[in-house]
DNA sequence: TATTGTTATACTCTATAACTATA
DNA sequence: TATAGTTATAGAGTATAACAATA
């Protein structure tokens, strides 16, 4: 089975999938302790790194979700007071999404924990020189 | 934001997540053309590489899903005639899950396409020497 | 008593399509 | 006409807890 890949290639593929799964599982579990899903965390993180607000459509494209799916998740976050919708001065159809003070505060708690987890599970297990190799090659994989 | 990771470390983390997401998205889309979810494909693949049958509990642990979730997915596959439940000779509570002829046939179609996709998106984009580095390091990440 | 597996149930999430309002 | 976003709706998948049967 999987005969067209050499043993080494197969092992590399399994390692990539296993590492990705493991990391994702650990992140999901950690976020659950803050009552956040990964999509919700991604929304908060995007808003946190954007200086000003973000439109719904733009955010939906960035997160690779549908507009209606994003409306649902933003609704969840808004109900918890973590994000707020503001009118767009240039386009009356559009909405600018912002973090509230509460959202910023939560993100300020979650992000360090997230970073620590990534360091523990990924960065610290990879040699510095190898890290650059992994980065460059996987960036190619991510490319269209 | 994400201040505790250097730019290079952050880039490596993003590359890993992006590569994993990209690969998963492509695989999911390809499997949809066979009307299979990833979990269902994993079930078929596990059964395909196991010589004899597999118990439900053992399979649930391997796939990191609950027993009831597995019962649901196996039910879907069984309804399509791709897998079959057989009694366990040694334990009257247990079930041995097997591929049917139809399941083997479908897997024989899906697996080469899967391998080709993995080759196109991953193996062919990574230098052979780098592949070994990626394999060894990511295997460490996957470890408990 | 513990374990194998199923069932009943409820819930979360996602997408499709139709819709409103504005460009 | 096209675009931004929401809503209504339905479907797929997952987990929890209770259950039956056997070890």
C-alpha cells in the first residue's frame, strides 16, 4: 500500500501529518480552557495584529470560511463582548470588526499561553539550523 | 503580538501550520470526489494495512475519536458496503472490522490518487536531503 | 466489576440559498 | 448589476451518558 512513495518519503509524510495533528490537538485543547475554538482564536488574532478594523468578507477570505460561517462565529464572540461591529465610514454596506477592551484582555492572556505551547511542542524540539530548513521547505508546500 | 517567538521561529510555525492546513484542505477536497471524509479514509486505510480485522475500540484509539463517533462512521461505510463487521472468535462482545471486496476496490482507486497528491504538494517540493531532516524533526514533534 | 460496542440525544459548526441594503 | 453582510435552514459530525451483553 502507498507503493509509490519510498519508505523515507512515506515516513516524512506521516511525520508531517502526525506533527500537524498533534500540534492542532494540543492547541484545540488549550483554547477550550478559554472557551475558544480555533476559528474564534484566529478571528481574535487577526484583529489583534490588524491596527484598525477588518471587513467581514476580507476576514472570511483570510480564514477560508464562508461569510455565513463567519457571521455565526463573530456573533458568538460579540455575544461574549469580545468583538464589536462598527460602521464603515466609506461604505454603508460594510462592517468594520474590532476587538473590544475585553477581547484585547482575553487575547493578552491567551496569546502567551499559545506561544509557550508552540515553543514547548515545536520550537524546542527542533534544532535552530533545522528550523530554517523546515521553514523554507514548508513555505514552498504552503504555496499555491 | 506573539512576542516570545523570534521572527524566524514565528515564520517556521506559520509555515508548519500553513503547510499542514494546505495539505489537509487538498486531501479533504480530493476525498470528497470519492464521497469520503478523512475519518472514513483513515478507517479504510487502517483496515487496508492491517492483515486481519480490527476491533472498534482499538480503531477508535488509533484515530483519536470516541467509540460512538466511530460507530457512526463505520455505520456509514457499512451502509455503502465498504466494510463489514464480523464476530470475534475470542470475545463475544467484540467485533472484527474488515474491508469488503468493494472496500478494497475503492481503496485501490483512492490510494494512488492520494499518493500522487502527496507527492505533488509535499515530496516534490522538498529536496531529498531536507526531507530526511523534516522527517526526523517532525517525528520528535509528534512524540508525546 | 470492568470492558466492548451501540443507542439516544443534544449540540456545534458549516454551507447553500435567499434576502436586504447599498455601490 | 454587483457587492457586503445577514438570515433561514438543513445536514454532517461529534461527544456524553445510559444501556446491553459479555469477560
